[in-house]
C-alpha cells in the first residue's frame, strides 16, 4: 500500500493535493457501518471530492444538484464488482428533493480504496452525468464496453477499441501508471 499523502503530490493536472487534504480534514467517513438495519448514509467525503472534481474537469455539472450516498455494499460476487452507481433522479425523487443526479457508493469498497482511487471513482461516476441542450440532464454511457476475451480473440475490431487503445498508448508514453 502506498502512502496516499505522497500520492496527493502527483494528482492529475487540475486537482490540487492541498484541496483534497482540506476536504478530508473537513469531512469524515463513518468508521463502521451501523448494525441497526440502516440502508443508506450520507457520503460526505465523496460529495466533497465531487465538488473538487467538478471544478477541475466537469464544469458542465457545476449547476447540477448531485446527491451522494453510501450503501453498505452492492450484491453479487462479480470480480468486477459494483463500486458505485450514478443515476439521473427519478421524477418521484425530484418531487421530494431538489436533486438532478444520485450517486450511490459501496461503503465497503470505498473503505478498501486509497485516496487517489477514491478520487478516480468519483470522477468516473461524474463522467456518467451530462447535459443535453434539448433534453436537459442525461446519463452518459462508457466510451468502451467490451469483453477481454473478445479483444484477445479479435483485436481492435470496433472503432471504440482502437480509440481506447490509442489513449492507453498515450498514457504509457507519458510514463503514467
């Protein structure tokens, strides 16, 4: 496990380690999940991280009202387990609360992630949120969704795979992890 304090000195351009440290000092995650049947808890640290990430890379979302919650964990045994889910607020939720999007994080997985991974998760979930000039707030799909076995078998058969591979090559040339 790396020292996350050192990792905060090497964040991607646009995000300042001191701002992340301040967010961590001002907001606290629960140390344990309540055993009283609680299903959801306010996710203060992800919400604070989202404020920083929106300013850095998602300015189109600055006007969006985004709620952040923890759920103890999502079901299933998939090794690519669900770490979080972003969704557009339903009409029912919007009637009850001024919310455009809801992001629910697996509290259990969140506890296993290092600070840079948590920031990346928040950035990832915010990337699902968007705005269409005609339709308003919308959900955006992943740039690439493919099985590893298909890529191994067929290579870059789809333009999205070619684009994704080019981005990975740029990433590798830049000396990133």
